[in-house]
């Protein structure tokens, strides 16, 4: 966050003022010395971002495969230099080699439409299979509708960057009582989700609760929640049609249009109790 001099118009009068703005910085993710992706993100909670991005993209299957993250500030952005397990790095290089010369769909490095709509490496990873199995099995874990309303009322006050700048999204982990236990912010909703997933991966097991996002529920947001093994996603804004279908297929309870004393349950409504 930074501060700039501005001119503010109000009621026909222009005055000098200072305004706080959220930063958007190029963040390069470099795995074992090889650059993989450059994202535009808010430069905070970068260790969480590195881990969460790596897990949600299927580059890593478990946090133990990330040995170290070095944050290097460069002239035009920030490098996240990740030291990862050799097996993960070999698979990443093979994926990049297969993409050379092919036409991609433009979603997360997928080389086909089928790959864009499936979770990364489910068939190859016992850890990923366990996460998805946990999502599908977790229908016995339920939360009260009132807990979603409690979180809706308190999350805005916990969004420090949003309160100051009005320019960021937030993703939060909320327990079964509606208490916001962990929250991450970013100018990009996907980045905020990756930061939250990275933070959750380093915390004790979270069994009862749900993920809350201040943004719309896109298919990528549903996929990230499912990959991490969580089974309820509540969004303050609307979902897309594809997000609803993917949530249904992956066993994720998807809640949208969260407002004062109301919301819409799109999939797997048995997890939400009156």
C-alpha cells in the first residue's frame, strides 16, 4: 500500500488530498532456477502465495515438497525463488516441454479443454486423491446458515487493505461458529485464494468450517477450494454457470449472492442447516 497526492472533487469543489492505493506488482515464480509464471499480485504474504499457487496448480502435491522460498526484490518486480523436490521439478519441466509448439486453452497452462476442467494430477497423486476423497466424504460436516451470516457481517472489518484502498479482494477461512480465523487479501481474487490456501496448508487441520470470498465464484475459485480438500465455498457475489457445474461434480457446496439475511445455495445444500 502506498500514498499518492490527488485532487478530490466533492459537491462541485476540487481540493488537494492524499489517497491510499493498493500495489500491484509483477511476481515471478521460479522453480529450482527455472522461471514458470509471472503474476500481478499484491506484494504481501508472498510465502503463502508461493505455496498456495504451487499446490493449486498441481506443481506440488504436499507442503513438504517445498523446501524453501527466497523473496528477491528486483527493479521491476519480485522474484519468488522456490526450492522444490526433484520429482516435482522433473514433472514441471516435462509439462513445460509438452506445451512447446502446441495451442493451449489459456487457462493455468492447460494444453487442452479437458485439462482445463479437471483437477491437477488427480490420478497421479495420492495426496490429491485423499483431498478430493475428503471433499466428497465431508457431506456429514455441516454448518448453520447463521454462521455464514455472522461471517458476512464481520469480514469487511477484517479487510485492512480493502478498508484503506477499496481495491482488493479477500478470501477467509471461517469456522463452524462463523468466526473468521484466517484471511488473506490481494488485488486479484485468485491470488487471495492462493494466499489463503498456502496459509491453511501450514496450519493445523481445519475440519469444520468454510471458505468465504468477497468476489464472485468463478470456476477457478471452486477448483482451488476442491484441490485443497475443502467442501464449502461461500461467495458474496454470484457464481458462473460453469462454476456451479464443477462444484456439483467435485462435491463442493457452493453458496452465492451472500447478503443481509439471505443467500443462494447452488450445490450440495445438505451441508447447510437452518
